[in-house]
C-alpha cells in the first residue's frame, strides 16, 4: 500500500511503524462555591508558571542541540503565557461564571480559535496550533501531572506515524531514535518539518489517514523526497529504496550540509554551500516585533560576511507584512497580495534606510549583496534604489566606512517582474528567481492548501517559460541569475533550471549533496537539449514524464556550471 503526501524533508528511510494517536481530553463545566473561586485563580496561576518554566527548558535545550534559530518559535509560546489578555480572560471566566480553570481555558481557546479562523493567510491560520500547544500544556499542569506522558521516552528506533505534533512535542522528541516521520497533517512550514530537515531525517506530511491505515509495527518506507509512505513494500520495491538510500548517504558523506541560519552558517559551508544565496533578515525583528537597531543589524551582517568569506552572502531586505509587526492587529484580506515588503516599507522609510545603512557598512567586511524582494517592476526598484543612495550619502557625511560598489539585485517572484525582466535587467546587478511565490502567483494556487495542491506544478509550461524569459533578459546584459526556491532543491528540476541557463542555485543545505552530485555527473549540452524539448511540451505531466525518461541520459559524464 502506498500513501501520497507532501515531502517536507528529503531522503529515504525504512523501519517499523510506531503509530501514535491523539486522544481528546474531556473537559467538564464544573461549578465552584463562591469561596473557592480565588483558590481556583491561584491554581491557574501556578499552572501557567509551571508551563513557562517547562517551555524555557525546552527552548534552551533546543538552542543547544540545533541552534537558536530553531528555538525562536517558543518565544511566541512564552509570549502567549505572558499575555495578560489571555490569562485575564480565563480569570474573568472563573470569577464571573464560577467554573473550574480547565473550563475557563477551553472557553478562551474557543474564542481565540474563532479569531484565527478569520485569517486568510495559511501561515497565520497554522499558528492556531501554537495556541493549542500552549493551552494544552497548561491543562496538563492543572491536573498536577509532573510527569506527563511524553514521546521523548519511547524505546528503540522507529518510523513515527502520527496525526500531528505540536511544536513542543516535536522539540521534546529524541530525534536520535527517529528514522523518519509520517504525518496526516502538516506542511513544509510545520515545526516538525523544520526540525526534521535540521536533523536530516526524512519526513512526509499531508497523508490524511495514515494513522488509521498503517498497522502498528508494520514495515514502512518514508520517501521524503517524493512525498510517499509505502506500507509493507514488496522485496523488489524495498531493494530499490535501499539503493536510493545508499546513494543519498554517500552523497551526504561527500558533501555535507545541514542548517540555514546565522548561528549555523559555518556548518552550512562544511556541507558544501558555496556562500549564502539567500539570507532572510526578518528574524532580526525578534519577539519584540519592532524594527531592530542599526548597530544590532550591523553586528549580525558583519559576522555573516566574515563567516562566509571569500564566498558571497546575499541578504534579502525585510519581507514582512503588517501581521509580522503587530500580531493580532489589522491585516490585509489577502496578505499574499497585500501591503508587504517594499510596499509596507514605504510607510517606514527611516527603518528601511537603517537596514540599508547596516548592509552597506557590513559590505566593507566581506562580499555582500543586497536583494530587494516583492518587486513588481522598474518603478519599485528605482524607489528602493533611491533610499539606498540616500543611505550611502548619510554614511559618507557621517564619515563611516562602507562597501564600495555593493551588488544590488531583485527577487523575481511577481509575474509582472518576470514580464518586465528586460527593463529590470539593465538596472540591477543580478536576478534571483523565487520560484515558490512565482509558481503560486503564475498559477493562482495556494501551495499550502491541500485542496488545490495538485495544481501547484513547478514544471508547468508557464513556469519554465517564465524562468527562461528571465534568463534571456539577464544574458543580454550579462548579469547572473540564481534560483532560490524549492525547484533548486530537487535534482530533477535543478537539472532543468541549469539547462534553461540558470548559473546559480540556492537551496536548503540538506539538499546540496543530492543536487551537486547530480550536476557533477551531468552534461551541460545534454541538459540544454532536454530543457529546450521541455519548453515545447504543453503540460506539466508530459514534461515530468520526459524528464524521468531522460534522467539517466542527462546524468552522463561532463561538467556543469563551468560553461559549455
């Protein structure tokens, strides 16, 4: 039996299935005597304090094991517990309705879930699981469970099959015992998926009904690259997966890569990353959700530039929306098409100029490139470039050192930018194609919505033609083009991108070994021929079939990315 889902962490693993089902906990509306109300309030306060201590311990352990960048999510959890609105609402329910704390928490949770359901942004809707995680922990502590059941103490090595995991459950797992993860729910942005990628463990999400269909203890194979879960595979199928697994292991040994963020950038270089093709600066906003000070930014950018020297680092300026700056505040009805990135920064020119000042100064410490996201055309870029020039003039007047001739580029992720690539090319120093958003906007499909996920097709003819058009515009003025979306991380689509003329690929470090191994053994002339053939095909299905048929021929001897 084979179940299809979404690959959220690449690789192949096999082993016995440990099936974990979540049981709903009944909460009853028990009434309190008037004199017991304040005692109940104190019981709730103690449970919240215990939960805070536990979450701090989880955050600190995770920061030690995989880096602070993966522990940041618990800042949001701790903020929820520190939020007087959350606690005050529950206390109000206890005092006004004379009910136990468990029922008060359930009442508040229902109210807040109704607010989350109104969000149109899939990422924000997914954050409702954070609320469940936090309140669930408080509920457990209300019961006085000092040693609540935990997935961290399960014996043996296994493939974890589960409906879903909360962030704290995922963080408490003993990842050394987990061979792979298969989840009914989840997405690539799910915290379990992020941790699986960090530990290099294959994972598949969106399986819908695996918990009820997979027999406990059965032999299963998780294909995190293809997004499949195979239950009780035949001997030939198992042998095929073992061959794939062995190839993947050899690639990892030859070119090791793992993590993505600042405090792990040196590890990424050890895994074979030749510089940083995309550094997301948004995390600098931190839990305060305020524009960071220029000095703090300068420190981070300098460390990054020095760390990857002599390679280059490309820093994307803030790609944020109103919800990132004021969680729970007013948001756009459609955040993906709303006031974000450069559009939002028009209302905060001083903050934007501060970031540009920090980037220009850091460029004196290493090869640093500045990239503007969500550019819709030349007018957007010219507006951003004007602020960059103002930042240069300010630094010069202040007598501060800064990098000279810092390359400035744009992310091609909006269809209008792809269509005006020829006009942009003469103004910028490089292009970076953000295929994740470009595909979403070109095909009018939300890649996080499982109901339309089949329509999210990286190999759609429109996508390949858009990429080729961008490359041709760049070639005419001799500027480089990179791809920084998930297409770059898949060996098959990466080969097509190179055949289309893309010279640089930027991906999750965990994907670098597979992609580099494929490119190292490929012939550029053959890739170009195959890509040209794909451009003439009318559907993603036919293009994929063509690529699969050609893959063995594509992987012939010959260097790639070193010219023809």
